[in-house]
């Protein structure tokens, strides 16, 4: 096995266009069977941004340095075989609770129907729960102490 230098790997990664990355993920998702029920573990994080001219870098709910703009990243992967199904980078000002709507639309567009989501408390809202119900998705979600909502 050949070991490549950091600069060689960096050069390779910098040469990948966004369109190529999206196309690769779309092709990957076409290969995944959509017949069996899968459970998707979905989560996000953010990273402080040092550079000044990055479109996605915005001020938001930073986990580290609140004085710097951030970029949010999320990943969804098949919980059974731990294979990533998609990832996203999105503006730092968008909070998890709002991002889930776009994620559900993306999943629908990728052709996943028989799925369940495993989500952290950052995605918990009445609207998100109702949307997942309307779309026919099962879900496990951590609560934020809003037990009255669950009793409905």
C-alpha cells in the first residue's frame, strides 16, 4: 500500500469540485437498497471559521469560540452497518431545529421511505415531530422537558 504525503492528499481533496461530491453521494445512495427498513443516526456540529471570505461562515450558536463565525456540518448514516448516507455543510446561523426540515426533504429526494431517525434533543420541536409523522418516518428523539407535547 502506498502512503501519500499530506500535501498530495490536500491537493487531491482541493481538486474535488462540489458537483463531483454531490454526484458521488447521489450515486452511492442509488446503490443502497430502499426495500429494508433502516435507522438513520443523524447529528450535526459546528466549527469555528478562521477565514474571512467563506459564504457559509456566519455567527450562530458556536460550541467553542462565540466571537468567531461558524460553519455547521451534519451527517446521516445507516445505524446498522454504520455507512454514511449523506453529509451537509450549511450556514452557521441555522440551528438544528430548523435544519431538520431540509434534511427530511433531502432524504425523501434520495428515495428513502422505510426509515426511522435517531435524533438528539436539538431537533425536538412540535413541527419536526408532526412533519416526520406526516412523512411516515419512525423516530427516536431526545426530549427537552416538554412532556406535555408527547402526551398529545
